[in-house]
């Protein structure tokens, strides 16, 4: 960006110098216009062009910076980059005698990329169970109802000694097949049967298969405290849709007739199995998996605040020879005065009343390298002269686009907090890094979010425009951008009708939303269902207080209709 301003200013100065020399021949020698170019004059012109280019660059940044302040209050997630992400799988290296929980935030390292190891952080806590999936296969057919059988082996204790109530699986096939399987398990299950080898059958309801990827406590990325939770599902779906393909098999504590068996099976029965049902194999259901993002805690270099400049650039401490760290978020600021006293500063957007210990963060495109820089400023109260102090800053950082060169299995090296006696590797490709949008396009993003409600989104054009804000830029990932844009462009019509439901004898107002889509814009019916599930969660989260939302999605190509129960927020109406 700065190069453009510099070249424009340098060209303007040279043109102006030539015109001035033509109008003032006596002064032309001072500008070197009557002879070969004077190198001293050239350096002066280049220096002036550089300074004026910086000034223009800063002036043009003023408006986006004002919008940043508004976005920090209402939509802080828009000011964060999307780090590289993947799916990790744990592999115990010894026999487990009991369940072992590995917390979220566990870090993994990759093989070196350009001489630098990159760090990934687990998004979910993962409970390693003393079981292994032996086989997955379809059963039945013809006159017999079809079912899906998952055969498990106990690898440590017997089934009677295993006390867990849930088992989490990741649908690990190709995205289209995994989405078809997700649709089958969410809409076509009649019952779930669990039994030990030769033992009685325990029957569980279809609701025992829960969509773990939609749980509010399982975040793909750290979610800002001031951001509305309804935006999170859109943010995560377009960043890493595989996050939604995690399912929990729950209610296992109801299975009491376990005996001393060393194996058991979970048989999933279906009302019907459509012709598009995918084939299954060992990779269809993966245990011990979690999403992971290229995030890690890092300190910044201390900032000596003399109160003589409006802001101070934050420089992360580099872990390697090259400063490649990029800031994801500023997590804490502590000031230390000359007398040794310390105090914590809080974000200006936190609204702490009369407390003047606050700071503000602004993000600007870097003038010297490809990327962005964070600047910290301190608002001042009237009266008094602030004393010099030193700021210590805690950050969450990424490695930018460096991890994009990693392949399957490359994230496999331990860190200081990696679990002992447990291996791990990435079983999914690494998504591209996406820098924050801090240019003039941020205004459109903020205005679109301010206008988001059921009445405003009652137009297919407005809904498409809002969803498009979460698509990764084409220059970052052309393939994902094209697929996401095609799914959004499938929306052909949106209607919103007021409705009333009786809940526990009381009338509840709400909206019935009907969205018509072209199913041929998706790889299969499962992908369309996943898209509808995301829209249902988003619309339910943007309803007014004490009102419900009920979504109907119609495939205009084949006429099939998908419906979701009426909900207030995340809670279904009874």
C-alpha cells in the first residue's frame, strides 16, 4: 500500500520540479533540471515523497480506524484474523486403564517450515476412552431393515468397568459423504441399540446422537466476550465446516447389562435409508479427534510509555530467527511505574465506569511488509500529568500463512504441554490464513451486522449479502471461496411470516422463515442440510427477546422440504 503512495508522490514532485524549473530558469540548476540528474536532489525528493506518502497513508486510515472503534464494541470477531486450522487425532501409545481427558488448549508442534516450527492449539477437550473402533458396516437390506453397526473392542478394562456416558466421533470421510452421513444420523434414525457380545440389548432414542459441533461450550476459536453468539456459527461454518461434523453418542450409562465383555456394538437403526446413503469404513467414524488452530500464547516486548506520542506499536517476542508472529488478540496489559507499583489495564470497550486504567487497540495495514500491525493507545482523563511507565502485554499469536505448507501428518511433534504417552497427528489439510479486514470494506461489514434481524433479512438479497461477509477472500482461498459463494447464491427466495405458538398454555410470538434454495448448488443433500442447520442456528440466535424462530428449507430442484423445530435461542419449544 505504501509503495503506491510513495510512487505517486515521487512522480508528482518530479513533474512539479520540471514545471517549476521551466517557469524559473534561474533556479533550474538548483533542481538539476538543466543537466544530468543530481543524486543529492534525487535523494531529497525521494525522502520528501516517502514522508508525504506516509502522511497520506495515515490520513486514509482515519476513517477505517473510526469504524474499528465501533466494531470493537459490537463485532470484535471481525477484527481478528482467521488462523490456519486443521483436525487433529490423538493416538494413545499404551493401554488405557480408564478414561483420560486431554484439555482444550493442548499444544502441538509441526515439522519445521522454512526452519520454523509452528504451533497448533486444540479447540476441544478430548476424553480418550479405553475403546477402539474395530469395524463399521451396513447390515440388513431386502426385507430386513438396514442398520449401521459400529463394533468396538475394550483395550484395557472390561465393559463393566468402563463408566463413561458419551463417546465422541468425528465423521472423517470426504466432505460430501460425511455430510450425507451427518444427515442420516440426525434425521433418519429410529433407535440406537447397544449391547455387549451375547448380552441383552439396551435401546436409546434418536436424540442420543447429539451434534457436538453446535454446543456453545465447544469453540473453534476463542470468541470475544462482547460478540453476539449468533455470529459464531456463521464464523465457524465458513472457516472450518468440518467442525460441525462432530457427534456425541450419549446415554451410555443406561447400558447396565455389560458383564465382563471385552467388546460391544452400537447398532443404529433407521426409519429408511435413502439411495444417496454413503458407503462407510474405518475412516467414517474417528475417535479422539479435535479441531486445532495455529494459536499460541506469547508476550510482547515491553513498551516504554512516555506519553509523548498518540500510540505505540506492539511487537510480539519472536520464537525464532525471523519475526513471523502475527497478533490474533491482545489478552492483557499490565503497567509498572517507576516506584514498582503495578496495575492492570482493561480494554476501553469493557466500560469500567470511572476507572481510567484502560487501553485501546487499533489495527493498520503494515506500511513496510505484507500483513498488519497492532497499536496500543491510552485514553487520558482531564487533569494531572501521567507518569512514565512500562507496559507488559500478553498476546495470542499466529504464524500467519507459514503453516499453509504443512501436509497430512506434519503436525506431530510434542511441546511443553503435549500429553505424555499420547501421539497425535493432523488428519486434515491445513486451511489458509486470512488476515483481518481493516480497510474501508469494514464499514460495509459493520452496517450489515447492525441491520441483521428477521425483518431486515426477509429479502434473499440481504441474506446473501450478510452471509457473504463470512466467506474467505478469493485471493486467500479461491476454491473455498467459490464453493461458499455457490452455496450462498443457491438462496432464491426468503419469506418471513409472523406466527404464534401455544407453549405451556401461554401464547408465544415468533417468525416462520421459509428459504428456497437450489439443491444442485451443493455436492449432495447432506451439504444442503448442513447449510440449513447453520441458518437455523443463526436465525434462532438473532430473534427478539422471548420470540421463536422456525425454519423451513425447500429444495426448488427436487421439491424436498427440510424443517427445523421452533426455537428460542438454542432451546426448542415443547
